[in-house]
């Protein structure tokens, strides 16, 4: 799963103008990008707090609060033919 190119499609609110995407080289990087997005939102909402903390339920609630989030993950199939005489 390390090298599966991943595109996250998201829409923050019902307004279509909030549609955007994030592009990552791996699923792991995509998950980190989603966490970073949530952390930026937390900092925006709490600018006076230097060290923010959250648990997985908070992250899930953030994701569930989005109008939409989808992931496109590449699956490269290597089909090779070996000819032997």
C-alpha cells in the first residue's frame, strides 16, 4: 500500500464551490493529509491555543461533518508475459 497514488475528493459544505481535491503519492500520505487538514481547522478555530490535542473520535466527527469525502486509489496491475523457447 506504500506506493498507491491517492486522490482525496472533498466538499466541505453543500455549496458546490467548496469542492476541492488533494493529491498524494500513497495512502499513508493521504491519511496524514486528512489529519493535517483537521489540525489546520482546529488551529483556525482556536488561534490562542499553542498545543492542540484531539482523539480519533474528533477526527471522525470532522470527516462526518463534511458534505462529501471520497478517495481514488490507483491499483497498478503488472501483467507480464514471459516467452520461453
